[in-house]
């Protein structure tokens, strides 16, 4: 089971990396598309100016041609020989030739601008197609990651049931005379594996695990008399111990508890059929059903950044927990906190309701990491993993 879970975690991590690469490519294509749209706008402006100039020159050429023709018709053969009339005709003819040259240049410029505009619009259309394909790939990867995480969660729950079932047998073995030191040696490997599992789960949410553990690895008060170690004693892995201590502190800052004392999961995180129109959509949180007016609690300490109404969410409370992590509690009947208020874990923030786009009393609960929604069940699973790692 542990090997299967590790393989699943590796698959999820690989898909998360691929999803990140697709997201970066999509962002680059978005910037490229914006640049092409900007160029297209500039070229359209230049083309409009060139066409205006063409119309003006065409009108000028027409007027000059009419004036030259009128003068030539009015003049008799003798008058055409006069210097003043001939000079006027020559001047008009020269101006007409100049206008024709400018008109030719303007037509060439217009043709060049139209060719450039056509190329830019073709490039923009190609980039838009690539962007749509990247969006499809992103949605496919998200659906695959969601399916693997649900599979992993199901295996974890089954594994937890087996651990509970095997606990009495382990207790009986201990009562039968198994030495305590042997138990401590055996317990260290689950702790190491638990720590690795916690790091994997946190990394899959986009958190910088090393930075967080370093941040919470503060110096601690130590002391006591010096006693030489027993024969054969071995110094424990200091790096592992520091990580475990940092993990213990970090756990207090993470939203690993649930917002309700008891609930029924009615809609998981990921792609689902919309409850109102039946179309496929991406569900950015989990729906936790509970009786109307059930208290709703903060899942970690933080600062309330929003308490009010949001379209689709109804009455909602949002809490910033630091380190790029925030949580959202939606469809509340009413909220009991104010913006700017500091809250602790398990502080009540409101009551279960059905405000907003809701079919019945429940809490739509979201966890966001750097503004991106993550599966809250990942953090719920940490409540089980962290005690294992800290043993």
C-alpha cells in the first residue's frame, strides 16, 4: 500500500510539473497574443490614415484634372501660346504629376500595411488556437490529477482503517514482553515516511516546502544535566529531527482541520456536473453538507480579509493565513467576524446556510495557495499524516 501510494504521489507530482509547464506556456501565449493584438491595432490605425490620405489625394487629382481640362477647353489656339496661360497649364500639369506620385506611394504603403496586418492577424489566430489547445490540456491534467488524488484519498482511508484494526494486536504484543527500545527503533521509519509524505502533499499544492520548513525551524530552549549515552546508543538523525520539529510548528499554521465538526461530503474538488445547468464545470472547493445554522470554524489562525456577499458564493468569509495560503467559507447564513479581525484555529466565523448559488444548507470550502485553488482534502489528509511524522 505504501509503495502504491508513493507511486501515486510521484504520478501526481509529475502531472503537477506538467501542469505548471502548460500554465507557463499558456501565459507566454497570452502575452504573445496581447502583443499581436496591440500590433494589429497599431497597423489598423496606420492603414486607416493611409486610406484617408489616398482618398484626399484622389480627390485632389480629380480636381486638378478637371481644372486643367477646363482651362485647356477655354483657351483658343492663339491663347495657348501666350506665356501666362501656358505657365498656368504647366504648373497645373506639374502639380498633377506630383499628386499622382504621392498617390502611387500611398497605394504602395497601403498594400504593405495590409500585408503586415494580414500576417499579424494570421499569427494571432494561430496563437489563439495554441492557447485553446493549452487550455484543453490544462483542464485534462487537472481532471487527471483530481482523479489520482481521489484514488489516493480512498487508499489512505482504507489504510487508516487497517491501521486501526491492527492496533489491538500491536498493543497485545507490547504487553507480551516486546522491549520498548525495539518499538522506538521500528517507529522511526514510519516517522521518516510520514515526513516524506507530508512534504510531497505540500509540494503538490504549490507551496515552497523547504522555505516553509526553514522558516519554522527556529532555535529552541534546551538544557539538563550531561549524561553519557548507553553503550551502543546512536545519535538520531539531527536533520530529520529538525524537520520534524519545524513540521510540528508549521502544522499549527496550516488549514489542516475541517470547518465543521461533522459533515457529509456532497461534492468533491475538481470537474463535476453543475447542479443547476448540468454542464461540466471546475469545482474550486469541496461542498460539506450539515444542518442549517451549524457553526462554521476557521481551519487555521489568520486575518479576516473579507466578510460579505459575493456573486455565486452568497455570504462568504475569507481568511489570510500567511505564506500565500488563504481559505474561503461560502453560502453562510450569516458571518460572525469582521474584516481585519485576527482569528485562531477553530474560531467560529459563521453559520451554515444556503445563500448564493446553493441547492441546500452546506459550506463551500476553498483553500487557495498563491491565489490558485487547491484540493482541500490534501490539507485534511495532513491532519492524519503529521501525527505519524511526529511520532
